[in-house]
C-alpha cells in the first residue's frame, strides 16, 4: 500500500458499524478521512440520517461517505478496513471482509477476545494485519444513535508482533481525531492484559442477569470472586509467555470502581437478546489453560454454566 500524505487522507471502510465501529469511524471522519460503513442493521436509518452521538468529546455525529449492505461492491478499494463485528461461533469473518480488501488494504481488528487474529492472518497472508484493543464505554441506544460514556483509548500493533508504518499512519489519524493511541510491538500480550478485566467481569455480568460493575463488586463475595478469576487469567498468561504487572489486579479493581456503575458489552448483549462473545473471551482462555496444564476452576465453572444457559435459552426459543 502506498501510504497517503497528510493532504490525501486514506479511505476507510468500517464493517460492523455498531457502537464501537461507529465511534471509531466518527474519530477518523473528524480527522478528515473518507469513511464508509457496511451495515446489516440500521441501514435505512444511517443512510438517511447518519449516526447521532452523545459524547464527552463533543458532537461526534457524522454521515458516512457511503453506506453499504453486506454483499454490495465497494465503489473504491479502501486503504484500511476496520472490522468491528463480534467474534461469535459460526460468523465467518474472513468472508465478511474478503470483497472489501484490495491487494494492499490493511485489515484492522477492533474486537474483543484472545487468539482471534489467526484465522484472518491465515486467510489474508499478504495484507497487513493490525490488531487493536479498545478501552471504551460506549453503547448503541437506538437505530443510528450511540451514547459514548467515557474513554476511547486504543492499544494498537501488528499481529503477531511489530508496529509498522500502517500502524503509525492510522494511530496518528486517531490522535488527530481526538483519542489516545498506545502503540505496541507485542499486541498479544496486551490482549492478555485486557482479558484480566474482560474475562472476569463480562461473563459474571450475564450470570448476574445483566448486573453492572458496582453491583458485582459490592455483592457479598463478589469482589473476592472477581479477584480469583483475574488470578487465573494471569496464571494462564504467564504460562503462555506473557507475565502481567504485579499491580494489575489492584489497578483493575480501583479503576472499575472509579468508573461507576457500568454495564459492559456482554451484559448489554445479554439484556438485548443478542449472542454473547463467550468463546472468544472465556472459552479460548480455558482452551489455552488446558493445553498448558494450568488449573482454572473458577473460569471453567463460569464457562460451562454459561454454555448450559445458552443451550437452555436456545431450546426455549425454538
């Protein structure tokens, strides 16, 4: 890919422009990029009225340059494709992006979970692959409407390692649009670091019927259980070659309390009868623990319980 100069900003396509995708699309649009979206739901609303935001960053409302539906043909090959869909069993992410990638298009994953990049790297070995972790509180409140509550920082690097010129250009564009980006040449380790929080709070919120973070922490034994789950994630990460900082649990707990009562993405998916990213956020870690012979009794109990619950819910819906 020939990187664009500051005067010729790159063209971006966002696949999966829900709360996360539309937010980062808004930031790139504010930086002066041409930004198009591929939507399965909210297509008519966004095509007519764009996205409407409430945000502490100001008015992030924006209108995409083009609004596509899955299966349509892009009017031009983008420089970057941002993939922001949920990582769910049965979703072929490679097929979702295939028609949007040119020979030199950089593929950017802004998605939750661990070990989620490999299938894309295998499918598109000649395209630059950027992996991003989003630290953000944002939710879709209606068709084409989004509430950005706090944060927005990204951690970005090439998969499986490195930080090349594609990362540098995109990071600078995000910064120009108003958010912080921390570059890393070890993005897999950063994914492990985020899983310390996600793999503890997200599945518990579903078992607790969509509870917010403070409700979980303040319940009798709640904080103690979350700490135990975090310790298990840390043990697997260390066995996999990614030791965590010694104060990571304390920082996660104190930071969560400072954030206030927050419903995480898995809680919101559960409450709105949407599929949850159970395997990407919990199942993959338990699988790695099994491979490395690391005991994770609390994570396994939560995983199996939610798998049972998913089966029961599916049976009731038939």
